[in-house]
């Protein structure tokens, strides 16, 4: 079904770059963004806060990650959310073009080092209402594309307890309040049963044990990290101790350093 749809799409849509509309070479006909536009995606580079990957503050400790749960180690983003990268995120989320995840993860895996073996990729879940409207979760689409490139399993461990209002216009503090308590670890799948964390030494069958493997939260965009921090808080509550985060884009917050 997907293959038929894909073939039909190729017939109906000329293979041109989504951003600049240049025609794509035949061997790139599966890409949605041309190499030139891709090369304009501006990598996020050090110096940065070792933990949250935000450009180093001019003085004092980093304010962005100081409230994060201890289990959340490092968070990295591949590119700055400039116009070109924003177009890619927009296509992924609003134009119903999940295939663009292939282009996005090519850049992500090139710019960010692969997690250590055994890590699981955990997509940030969408609320039920948004999932119905979009038909897919863009973070899961990214996680699956990353999973193919890195040969790491995807673990959909989180659910969203409620639809949170869109974050785009909120201040950092308001974003934290907005997502507070928004995530839950799936009951019975990951060290939780009936909402109670199960210790590793419990006699309950091993399927319910908290895995030792590291978890990598995957999302499309990082702005203040409030969403990743809240998701990590839920996982830490279920006993997870090694969590990191990875996003395609990073939005700059001009008044926050
Ligand atoms: Zn282009
Ligand atoms: Zn930081």
C-alpha cells in the first residue's frame, strides 16, 4: 500500500527540491531537498554547554538546563532552525511529507555522533487530537528513519496524557508549566505496572524490568528543552537513569543566554 502510494506520488509529483524547486538528479529522486539547500542547513557547533548543547553563556552556569532531571544527560541538535531547515520541519509536520525524514536524518547522523550500542530511540509522543489531525507522529517518523541508519531499536515508551497548547509563542518559564505532567510511561511495558515503578530486583517477569540500555529521546525541534526535560522526568520516574536527547532543529532564543 505504502509502496503503491509512493510510486504514484513519484509519478504525479516532479522530483524537485522542496525548498528551492530545482530539479533533482535522477539518483536523488527519492530526496525532497537538494544537496545545495541541505548544505545551507547551518550545523549547531561548539562551544556549547556540554549538557544541553546550547551556545555557551557569556558568564555563569547555563540557565537552560539547570532545572533538568539528573537522568537527562546530553541533548544535541543537528542544525539551526533557519529558513531552510524550518521549511523541512514544516513539510514534515504540516505538509504531510513524512518522507522528508530521510533527508533530515541524513544530516542528523552526519552531524551528531551515534549513540552507544544498545540504546533505544524514544520518540516524543503527540497528543491524541493532534495525532488524529496529522495522521502520524513526526517524532516517531524521525525515530524510525534514525533507527534504519543507526540500527537501533525504536521504543515507544511514552504517551501524552493531554494535548498541550502549541508552545511557539510561550516564554521559557511558560513552556515548562505548559508541559508539566504531560507525559506518562506506558503502563506494563517498561518497569511500570499500575502506575508504580517496579524495582529491578522484583520477582515480576523480566518483560517488566527497567532495561539497562540508554534511551535517546527524539524530537523534531528543540527550543528551550522543556518538552525533552519533561519526557525525561517521566522516564526517570520509571527508573531510567541514562537519557539523552536528539533533535533535528534548534530554534534560537535571542533573549535567553
Ligand atoms: Zn534546493
Ligand atoms: Zn546547558
